[in-house]
C-alpha cells in the first residue's frame, strides 16, 4: 500500500470484475492502490458512499464538441462540463469540426485546446479523407488519437468517403479499429428529392434516410472490411435488418447504439419533438428500437455512445430539411440507461459493460474501464433509487436543451471522480478542469 492516500471511498457497493460487494477504495497518485476493508486508512479526502453504487468511470466514445470552428454551439469546456455532470469520466470526440481533424497539426491543436479547459479525460478521432489517405497509419498512433473515423454518408461537416475504392484504401491503411458512420451516400443523393418537395416535414427524415440506406452501406462496409482484414466499429446502428449482418461478422465488426435510438420511436418522437428528434441515422419505428434492445440482451451490442451533437434551438427550428441533424446527449446518457435498468431492460452488469469495460476492450484503452488495482481512479457514483427529472436547466451545453426535457428517470449520477479527483458532486462541478489525454496501448 502507499504511504499517502489522496482519496478513500468508504462503504460503497463497488462494481469490480468479481461482482458487486461493499468495499472501500483507496487512490494515490491518480490510481487505485487498495480495495477491501480499509477502515484504518486515512486520506486527504474521504467520501462516504453508503447506499450508493461505485461504478467504473463512464466512457462516452462518440461526442461532437464543435471546437474549433463552431464554438457558438459547443466547445471543449462546455461539452466536457456536461460530461462530468452526467457521470462521464472520459470522452472520444469526433473529427467533423472546422477545420476537420485530418492532420497531426489539427489533432495537436485539439489536445492543446483541451489543456486546462476539459473537465474530463479525452481523446480525438482523426477523420479519413482522400487527402490524408497515405498518412492514416501514422496518424492513428499519435498520442491522444482514439482512432480513425469514416463518414460513408454525409452528415454535419465535409468529411466523406462514399466510394468503395477509397473506402477499401482507407481500410487497408493501418491496423487499429476504425469507427464508421454507415449510411449509403449514393442512396441519400437519389432520395433527397423526397424531402425537398413543398410541405416536407421532419416525419420524412427516416423515409429519406431509410432502412436500405443503412443496410446497403453496412453490407458494403462488411464486405470491404473482410477483404482488407480490418477491424471496424459500426456507429449508431438503427435498423433491425442490420442486426443479422453484424452478428454474422462479429469477429470483425463491433456495434454501437445510442440511448436515443433505445428510448425514442417514430412517428411519436417527431409528433412531440419535431426537429429536436432529428439526427443521423434517424430515429425509426418501434420495431427497430425493439430489435436494438434484443441485440443488447443477446450481447451483440458492444458499447453505447451518446452521439452528442448539439445545435442551437434557433437552428433546429428552421423548416425541415434546413434544420440540422443532431442533439445533446453526453449528459443524459447515464440517467437514461439507469432508468432503463430500473425498468428491467438491462442489468447493472450489462450497463457497466456497455459504458466502460466495452469501450476499454474495443479501443485498447490503458488503465480505464474497470475498478481494479493499478487502474485509474475513475469512478461514477450513482444512486439507483433516486427519482429525478431531466430538465433543460440542468444541461451544460451552450445550446441549453435536451430532447428529454421533462422526462422523469430513476437512477442518477451523484459524483464523478477522475484519477482520484472529485470533479462533480450533487449536480455541481468542483475544482477546476483537469482532463488529460486518454492513453492507448497502440499509441505507446
């Protein structure tokens, strides 16, 4: 044991690889140094966690924080503040900023911007483009890079790899798992006229970006990944029809779903929320939501990411299809999942795997994803019995809104601890931003 302890968490119900049991945890130098009955240990800070569950720090592997270029929507400070308030200890941020993150210089700029401003730990994706094709193998191994991101279908920003030839070339460069937005750009262009007709409403969003748009892209992607012998991670899967395709290739392809697609369903979400429910790929009918839940229960889904992608209310209120796709989500990811757990849709073990251990496995994260000796002192303390209402006033994003405003949930994050430092307690940020770059085995 260490001679000096920075933090001791006492009497919490601690989730370790061996299960849940009441235990104390001691942290020194940012890492877990002792677990068990630590009644005689003293520390600079002691937290009494009696009645609370102590979970491995939540990792959100898909966020868009809009910096640089679109800071009026969000920046690294406000985005990571929302993460910490929601119990999230680390985030992976996407490359479709302005300029896009496609070079070592752009990656370094984001890491520099995060210093002293980020409330949680972080890493950044590098976007694949025809211009950086020959640099991808080097870029993916730079410190602070969580991997390469491919946009097969157009979304917010200009990054796009739509054709099979370029896609295969990207997949053939490097060796780390590649994250992919899987929508078929050719079909999107063909069907754009559907939403350009006079009187088009947001209810047409899942008709324009229909099931075949997703299935065609995922089928193409799986075939090319098999040819390139490259591991891929398919982001925000939305359709029942993609599930068997992905299950047949689970040796190669891992799967993400979002809380939005597990919670909302068309057409009701568009009836009540309008374009606030608009995102890419779209919220679909209940049969797809049900299929995603079956995929969760059957173990096909590897991780849940928020796809936090904020736009201002003024922008979202533009007439469709001028209204942009995307919504806030990093702050509501855990409360929504805790509520689903309360209603019996997933177990605590599954929740932890989807929000921490799964991310660590997929991306070979060093020192995170579990509560064990030698790991970072990252913890999310939750009250499984707390009944709270999600409100816009609680949201830290610059946009100040959530599609789940007014939704009552059972289960709430009450403290966020990063490398032994308490950064959030009882809905209040504490101290100053101390986020650091996440470390990866393949970037040493």
